[in-house]
């Protein structure tokens, strides 16, 4: 049942609640649009971070740490993708769907309700105009009746006759009461009454619909935020244990072995180079001895 207050008071209350709700939806939508944009930008940056971590991993020499970098890179990229899907601003992404919920409550509740109240305001003006016209008709009828009685009294006085028993005031009241209400006013009032009934019904429907719309919006928003964080926890939590498994001392040993391999290699290269130089020197000495012998033989033959 409608509250026990005048139709005008109920309509005014409906208008005030509608205006407050419209302002709330506008505010939420503005903040949500910024929130969704932030999620989209952050997800994009996280994907870039994942790629960079993967690159760093490929350059890492210690296999255990390389493996961790690879896993973290993949996890961050996957979480970023989940964030985009759940809260991003793309056409089929969750953030866009949240904003659409706000658009739907605007088009499904606020706009039709405002149109109904605007229509009622027009009908109220029509009734007020018809009432004004009706009052004008009654006023004219009353003035005419009063003037007629006054005229009769004046003529009776001039002729020495008894004045009319009816006073001008009474004659005016009777004349006013005799004026019939115009059909146009009756129709306007009936139309307004029907509109007021619709306004009453709509206000109750509106109150239920706005609550349901906000419930669905808030639940959807919270679920998406939880789902994104849950995905991050699911993907990133195991990496803590993976990271702790990396053995720093093992890395030192591996690095030291590598240094030793490098030292041995360099030593072999030095020895090989020395042996090569020795062989080259010996070969050069042999060639010099042979040349000296040939010269001595030639000198002996000539003598």
C-alpha cells in the first residue's frame, strides 16, 4: 500500500530519491571507469614485466635461477591476462560489463522514471490551467450575478420600490455554484489521477529494481576483484617455494667450476702456444744450419 500522504508528497519523494540515485550512479560510473582503466594499464605493464623477466631468465647462467625467472615470467603474464579478462575495459572484458550494468540501471530505471515524472508534471500544469479557467468562469458568473442584483436594487430605489430580498453576495455565491465544471477539467483530473497511480506503482518498482541492480553490480564487482587476486595467489604463491629452492652456495660452486674450466683452458692455450713457438724456432734453426753447411761445402770445392 502507498504511504498515507498526499499524491504530491509521494511524487516529490520519488523525485528526490530518483535524483539521489542518478547522482550516485554517475559518481560510481566515473570512478569505476577510472578503476577499470587503471586495471587495464596495470595489466599491460605486468605483461611487459613478464616479458622482461623472461628475457632476463634466458640470459641467466645458473640453471636453477633461470628456471625461476621463466616460471615467474609465465605466472605474471598469466595473472595479467586474467586481470584483463576479469576487469579490463575491452568489449568482452569484465570491466566493460561492470560499466554496462550501470548503463542498464540508468536506461532501465532512471530514464523511464524521469520521463514518467516529467509527464506527470505536464499533466499537473494542464490541471492547474483548467482550474484557473474554471475559477475565471465562476468569478465572471459571480460578478455578473452580483452586478445584476446591485442594478435591481438601484432601480428599485429610484422607483421607490422594495429592493430585491437577495443580496449581491448571495446572488454571486449562487451563480458561482451554478457554474458547471468543464469537461476539459474533469478529463485533465482523471488523466492526472491515472498518472499518479502509475507513479505510485512505478516508485515501488523502482525502489526494488534499484536495490537489485546495485546488489548485482556490487556482487559482480567484488567477485571479479576476488577472482583476479585469487588467480594471482594461485599462480604466484608456489613460486615462493621455488625461489627458496635456489641454492646460492650451489651457484658459487657452479661458478667456481666454470672459472676453473676457463683457467685450465687458458693454461692449455698458453702451453700450446709456447710449444708451437718452440717448434717454429727449432725449425728456423735447422734451416740456418743447413744453409751454413752448404756454404762451407761450396767454399771447399772452389779451393
